[in-house]
C-alpha cells in the first residue's frame, strides 16, 4: 500500500506545478556543477503534509524501480 502512496504522491507533483515548486524548494539542494541532492527525510515529511504516508525505504524502492525499468527499456531498443 505504501508504494502506491509514493506513486500517488509523484502523480500529484507532476499534475500540480505549484506543489512541485514547494517540493523542490524544501527537499532539494543544488550542489556544485549543477548537481541536485534530494533529501529523502524531507521528501517523506513533505509528502505527509499532503496526506501521503510512506518511508524512505519505500521511496528508494520507487526510485530504483524506475531507474531499473528505464535501463531495461534502453537496453531493449536495439
């Protein structure tokens, strides 16, 4: 159920630009050379303020599942 919460939270972010702007300002720090560093603890807390309930491990699962799917898809392009 919590993985569904993570996905629903990211659906909210993609559909509401104003909320995404708040999310980016509160949960991300820009590093050197234009790199971005997302704070998972802040993301979980920010999501909770919008009624979503998940933890950092579940957030990781979604992040890495997405990266894995993208990598798999790019390998199958040939």
